[in-house]
């Protein structure tokens, strides 16, 4: 009887190890396929794969919903983007993950210059403890929603040290501020810079 119990335990351990190995391999292959479908904008294939039974079995719910969010953003589906952000905020597993998705949602809406959504999310960010996140969010809100130009000096000072990708973003924000000041020459200078830099990224 003891030998039979040991054999059964061994069988369960082997099956568990096989499941872990298989699920890990499957996740990697399947995730690569989903990413390729997004990159090629093959939304029909992506929707079919993301809803499959295997996806539900082997991928955490949050990861599945996050991939769906990227699909809606790439398709510029405004209604579904909003619904997906709300869903991800609800199902976030911890405070850190929740504020990560809130921050992502805020950046999406503030660059869309959606004042209502941006303000609601900014208020939520202000309730958190991450001062760096708060400062960054208020800077974006100042420039893109309130059309202020009070961040030009610090941005132009930091600009030379920025990476190529950072320069594209900072250049865009500088152009916005100079437009708010009606300084067309400087605004056009940064707008032209952003066009050239974005083409290289």
C-alpha cells in the first residue's frame, strides 16, 4: 500500500512538472504569435486567439486583458479603450499594478487632451504616495490640458541629455508650450525636430 502511494505521488509530481514545462513553452510561443498579430494589425486573428480556451487556461487574466487593451489602442477604438482601462484598474492584483495602469490611462487621455478623463485620473494619482508620478502627471496636465508654458526652462535645460525617444516626447511638449505662447518660430522648430526624430525611432 505504501509503495502504491509513493508511485501515485511520483506520478502526480511528474504530471505537475510536465504541465509547468508545457504551459511555459506554450505561453512563450502563443504570446509571440499574439504580438505578431498585433504588429501586423491582424485583429481578426488576434481576437480569435485571445479568446481561445488555451489562452484562458495558460495566461493570467490581467495579461489577457492588457493585451486586449493594446489591441484596442492600435485599432483606435475609443469606446473599448475606455472600457478596458476601467476593467484593468478593477482587476489589478495590488496597489503597484493598479497605479501602473492608472498612470498609463492618464498618459493616454492627457495626450488625447481629454480633460474630463485626465482630471479624474489625476485626482486618483494625487491620492497615491508616488511623488515622482504626481509631479510628472501635473506637468503633462499643465501643458496639454491647461495649456501652460511654465515647464519650458527645465525641459530645454534637460533636452541635450535626453535619449532620442525622450527628445521626441520633450520636443513635442516644448512645441505645445511655445504654441501656447504664440511663439510660432520656436514651436515650428520643435515640431520639425519631432517629425525627423520620430521617423528615426
